[in-house]
């Protein structure tokens, strides 16, 4: 997972980041610890380690993915300096 604060700000309560909303509703409803909460999550956020990746990276994006929004995952992909490629999945309706 990556870019937790942006995902929470996007209001994705029914995606892979849904537990963020749950935490604030039931454990910190007044948002007194919001900055500390996201500071701790930033520690494990993959986007801060992306420049250390040396292997070739291939990212496949599904435009209708509602579990992990591709825009949020691009934060990590864009910070990576190794050889990389992007693929898009065609959606047939």
C-alpha cells in the first residue's frame, strides 16, 4: 500500500484503505492524533522506499480497480528510478 493520507482524503471507505476511516470513526473521532497516525503509516509506506528498488518494475493498471486505486499506486511507481514499464488492462463491457 502507498500514499495512505491521499487515499484517506479521497474517501475510499470501501477499498483496501477502508480501515483508515474505521480507525478514525471508532478510535479517534475528534482527529486529535491524525498527524501522528499518518506519520507512523508513512514509515511503512512503500513510496518512501521506491528509490531503493533496483529490479525492473512492471506495473499493470486496471482502470476500474476499486480495491487499490491506480492513481495512489502511481506515487510509488513515479519515484522508482529503475527500468520500468506500464501496462493497461482493457475492460470489455
